[in-house]
C-alpha cells in the first residue's frame, strides 16, 4: 500500500475486510485480491458502459499477472438487476467451469455490484467476492456493507442476501470517465451521510460545493473516505439490520425506491430518486414536528447546488407511490417505518405516520397536479 492510499477496516469478526482508497491503485488490483483470497481464477462481472472504459483493461492486467479471467458483461442499467440476468450469469459460470476456488470481482457501479454479489452469494452456496467500484455512488455506499440482491417488478432489492465482500478497492481516478449525471447522482448518497450521521461533514459539503462540482481529487478522496468510514461504523454495529441501527442508511430510500419502481427503473437514476426521496422525508420530518423549521430548505439547497432534483415528477400518482412504499422491506407488523430526521446528524425510525402527511410530503405540487 502506497503512502497515498488510505485503508479502512470493516471489523466483522471472521467476515472483516479492508476498503482501500487511493488514486491509481487499481493497477495493483491483482495483488489486492491475492493477498486476501489466493486464487487462480477470477470471474469479472461488468456492464456495457464500464467494459470498454475500465473492465477490459483491468481484466487484461489481471491476466498479465498470471490469473485466469472469465469476463461476463451485462447491459448497463437498473433493468439488468433482475432474476433473468442472475440466471444467465449462473448458467455461464456453470458452463465455464467456475468452482469453489474461483472468486467473483465486480467492476462497475451499484447495479453491477449488487448483481455480482448476489450471484457470488448463491452460486455453489457462496464464492468470495471483491468490489472495484467505478461510480461515486458505489464508491461511497453500495460497495460497502454486504447488501447484495436483485429487483422484482414491483419492488427494488426484494430478493437478496447479506454477503460481505472479501475486499473493496476504490480508485477515485476511475471517476474521471463518469458522466456528469451519474456523478451528481452519486452525490445524493454523500449528502445522505451528512444528514444522518455527521453534521460537521454536511457543513464540509456546503463549504466545498465548488470543489465537489469540479471533481477536485483531494475533495473526492476526503468525501469517499469519510462516507466509507461512516458506513463501516454502522455496518459494524448492525450488520444484518437486527437492531435497527443500520436502517438509518435508508433515509430517503423508501420514497426513492417507490419513485424508481413507479418509473420502471429507467427514468430516474437511483441517486436522483434518493435526492427526491430525501426531500420528501425532510418535509415529513418537519410536518410532524420531528425536525426544526428550515431543515428541508437547507438540505434542498445543498442538493440543488450539486445539481440534483428535489421535486417529485408531477405525472406520478401519490397514491400509487404510497402503495409502493408499503411494499418496502421496512414494513413490519403492519406498520410502515420511515427514517426521518430530527436534525443534521440525527435521524430515527418512525412508525404510524399518518398517510395524509406522507401524501403531502410526496409533494404539494404533485398532489395539486393530480387534483387531490
């Protein structure tokens, strides 16, 4: 590990692993893998966007360093995170002779990581799994914590497992090829961490918006490192969401997942849906008196300065969105539990929130457009 590389340890006993954060450190990917799970065979899962940008070159580098590589490419986009694609990957792996000594490596964003991790967790009852995230959203959030899975038509991430990676290698230089819209979508999860866990970090983001928008390397390194440490702390405290502590990571996501499902997982990027969902959650937090007046305005100001949406699309039916929210995994005992804010750095789970308040929080302009 070079002097310019940061190492974050996720302490989970026998499932512990490292997150290595650096610039240009993907060149040492083979060594990173072999130091943690010695192998001769790597199954690389990537998508049609990342293959030509990064995965082909990284796979060639693995081959040059003596590893046998099976490269599996899926179509880019959320629709690929489905049962049919998982079945296709399982079948290809069986045909190509993948065995218990093979490891799976996800090179891509959240869709690739979630799908590849799910396939790794289930093929031959579990193969070691590594992440080399190439999007900001994946680097700061989805590559860490071991949540893997696929979508059903009526609900996001409804089939899945907890399957911790053997290691996560984050190279912020890979973000240089990330389209602007994808980059800004990833920032939604960054803002989320400031809201839910770290008021000082939220203030840092407000003070460094210019550097964020300019993708300054030193700002990105700090942002990724802080988010990974915050998530690692939560995962260590509640790995499989049994105590309720990990649920705070879903701030804005119950609304956001409903928005994604209502638009067929194609219209909104995950981070865009989360940004809107966070705005809905903030409005609801203020409406029920949990958060102070002005909380929503401050949160929305940061999201909008970064270039993220904060308004629910007016053509969506609030009643349909609420129905989709009731299919969320956080529904327990007939109660819809929502992660709502008390102040910056402090959120909690709230149940029995009135449906009328939720519908209003989805957006007054939306409800007016629907004639409600």
